C-alpha cells in the first residue's frame, strides 16, 4: 500500500523527437526548445542542435537518428 505522504510523484516524461528516447520533462539533459507553440525536450545537446536545424523533418517523422 502506498501512502500519499511518502511516495514521490514521478515527473512526466516525453519522447525526444530526434532519437525517440524517453526524456524527463522536468529537467531534460539536452534542454528544451519551443517551436511553433510546442515545447520539445531532448536527451542530449546534439539532438537539440539537430532538431533546430531541421525541425519540420523530425516532427513529421521523415527523419530520425538511430541510437
């Protein structure tokens, strides 16, 4: 039985649009970037840089980086 006072609530996670890795939304290792009103989070700075160069390609799913 979990007692509400003693268990930590997990922060929501999101998916890095570049490599499809799960990323902690609260404090993403690669930072975040807002594009067309949506905030994207990244697993590493390299994924953020790649996304900033071609955001529409990653959003559409036409481009992905294999990890």
